[in-house]
C-alpha cells in the first residue's frame, strides 16, 4: 500500500473572504486559549479577601453554588472577550495578505 502524500492542487485559488475568515478563526481560537490561561489567575486575585488585621487568618463564608456560577460565568466571558479580540487582531494580517495578491484578470493592452 502506498502512503498518502500531500499534493497541492495547482491553479486553485482561495478567495479573499476565505482568507479573512480563516485568519479571524485562528485569531479567535488563540484568543480563547490565551484567555483560558490569563483569566483564572486574575479571578483568584480579584476574589481573594483582604486581610484586615495583619497576622490573623481571614474568615470567609460563601455560597458554593453561587461562587461556582460566578467563577464559571466570568471565565466564559473572559474567553469570549479573548476570542473577539483575537478575531479582530487576526483581521488585520488577513486584510493585508488578501490585498497584495496578484490579480488574474485580463492583461492590459498597450
């Protein structure tokens, strides 16, 4: 059996819209993954109770289901914001790349 090899198809062209959407999708995925690493430490820092008296243990009472709902909703919101920012950041190189393509139009007569 012969192994399948990648052979680029000659003469095919990817449309400008496909290029832009692909870059935006990759940017959105990178943004969501980045937010998955950035948001949890920020949430831990933001929700950490402050010590009123130095050297004394901080006592807290919390409603666990409410805390889980709050934390998960903030994480998902952070991922959504990261995905939107990543998509917008991916839009810039996509527009730059799709703008500089040579056209396959009719040749100009002299």
